[in-house]
């Protein structure tokens, strides 16, 4: 009986400790929070408190969106007394985290996993930003994702948080892939996802639009959040 009681206590407090960790999910450009639902369900199953933030990605600049998303996620986690705050982002979401944290000191940031982030910008933007309709489809933030020195990604510098990056190597958009170095995921090249200061990196056979739903991507995301590295470490 005594052994069973102590086993119950250990399981209870282990669950309590994990529940103190929050994961903020940030979707990509022209997507919604529903695109992150599969990740949300898995992370909740793993015991994390999850804040799946929805935001108008095509309406505002990166500067404005970073406050609407990152600050909101931090606030929601802190409001619920969650002491360690992690982020999992897709595409543009990663740039929002980098931009916000470059100007704000946060002491409770845990680990960050970025899926297909344009950390060095995207040549797709370079080639198409002056085409009529591009800004309408992608908004002010989309116009800021070029690879030139004036683009937001190139202006941010190294990261100073524990970051793991997952890049895709398959494309379902052969037209956009013609603007990108190989390998790429149809929106971002593998090399453009990398950033100085990252802790780990892995390339998987997945496409940009669907990587957040890919089982292997989700498994690697959870593993990094728990261990600070990917299962198949490539560095």
C-alpha cells in the first residue's frame, strides 16, 4: 500500500511539473491556427499546455504581427502560471519569434522549434514581389521576407535561444521551386532555413504547406522540446 501511495505521488508531481511548461503555436503566412491543430493535439497528449494563436498574417507588417502573436502567447502562458514557455512555429511564425525576441528580453523562454522558417529570406519573394497581386495575396509581412539586406530576416542576426530547425526537402509547387536553390520545400530552400546560433537542425522529406501535419516532423518536434536535440541529430 505504501509503495502504491508513493508511486501515485511521484506520478502526480511529475505531471504537475510538465504542466508548468507551455507551448505557443504560431502558424505561417496565409494560414490559420487550424493548420496547427494536429500538433496541438499531440502536444497536449504529451502533457503540455498549448496556446494555438490565430492571427491575421496578411494584414500587417512583421513588426506589428510579432506583438499580436508572440506577446499574446507569452501573456496567455504567464496568465495561467506556466513558468517555461516554448514555441513551435511554421514559416513566418518563426520570423515573428525572432523579431520579437531580438527586441525584448524574456527570462522564461524554453525551447523553440521552427518548421520551414525563411531565416535567410526566400528567393520566391525576391522574384515575385513586384508581380501584380503578390502583395494582395501575401500582405505587408510577405513583402518583408526577401533575401536582400533590407528584408527582415537578414536584419535579425544570430539567435540567443535554444532553437531546433526542421527543413523540408520536397515540393508540390514546381513553379515556385524554379526560383529556389535545391533542395527546397517549394517556398524556402533548405539552406535558407538555417540561422547562426541554432542548436540543432534536421532535413526531412516533407513539403512546406503540410510539414506541420507530418508525423515524423511532429515526433521530432516533441523530442526536441523534451531533450533539446532531434532524434536524428544532423549537426
